[in-house]
C-alpha cells in the first residue's frame, strides 16, 4: 500500500465519520472536547482534582458517541477521562439544527 493509498483511505474514513456525526449530533445534549478526543453525550460531570501541586480533570460522561475513525464501536454507555490538559464542555443548541424533510 502506497502512502497515497493510505492517505486516501484515511480521508474516506474521516468523511464517513463526519457523515455519522451529522446523523447523530441531534440526539445528544453536550459536546465534550479533550486534548485527545471529542465526544457527544447526554450526561457529563467534571471534577477538578489535585494531587500535591498537580491539578488534573476527571470527566465522566454517559450515553456517549466518540469521534474516532479507528474505533469499530463509537457508542459507549459510560466513560471516564483523566487529563492534565484543558477540557471544553458545551451544551448543544438544537434550535438551529434542521432535520431533513425525508427523515
């Protein structure tokens, strides 16, 4: 497999993932972004933890979808993420979303 074939394969995977995201975003309440992953979920809890002088974040999510093109199963019942980096949690505004007429 050439580098070009691999790049084309990864581009196809990413396009499929984006299409799946568009299909499922309407059923989730929150978007959570960490340094390594992006999640859509319906339950989220953020706790700030300290260990000595270090500060880290514990993010618990439930009923989630994971943006990861290499996962075979992107829906998860619950997950816990520990990170020393920034965490972004946004409530999704569904008022601007339009459901296709043929849905």
